[in-house]
C-alpha cells in the first residue's frame, strides 16, 4: 500500500438545528421512520456563518437493532446572503444502559455525548462564488442533543 498520510481535519463550523415536533411514519420494512423537521437554527465558524432555513429535516430510520440512520437535508443562509445546500448521512448508536434516559426529553440533554456515537458526513452544494470551495470538500460531524433540537461540530477533512 502507498502511504497517503494521516487523515487530518480542521474546524469548519458549529451548527444548531431547531426541530419541529417529530412526525412518526411508523414501522416499515426497514425500521421505524421518523421525520425530524428543521424549524430553523444557526451556524458559525471561521469562514462562514448564518442561519438554518426552516423546512429541511432528518428522515431518520430507527433500525430493528436500535441504531439510528441519519438522512438530513438542510439549507443554510449565510450572513452575506448566499444559499448553501447541506446534506449528510450518518449513524447514531446508544449503549443499552443509556436508552431509557436518551428517550427522556429532559434527561437526554444531560448525557455526555462522549457516551454515545453520533457521527455524520456532510457534503455541500452552492452556486455562490464566495463559497464555491464548499462544493469540493468532505466533512465529518459529531452530533449531540440540545434543548429543542440537535447540534453538530463540523470539521473539514483536509
């Protein structure tokens, strides 16, 4: 194998997504599908900042093994009036001993995110010249629950 170097990252931004009440589509052939609609939010980092546009969401699939498959599409509106499409898949797995507390809206916010695995792989698409560099990068995100929504630390893979 050829040495390609270590995978390195740099902070891109932190994002908070405010969520609407969930829409439970029920158990289907692949698991229980729930839509967590985006009600808004904000993002901020060294190279861009702005608001999460209401209307996107996470078409989550809770698999029979209780792992969660993330399927998110959001629109970001930057402080300088550009629109960016952000999409990401990922996984959220919670150890059995935390499942009761993570399902509780109050207790879940007090659980240290290091105790569960919540990772995503964001990609971006935009026609805004000042953010065209986003079209060619791959990112990783670490998610955690907050009151009224979810938050992520997003890093660019260098």
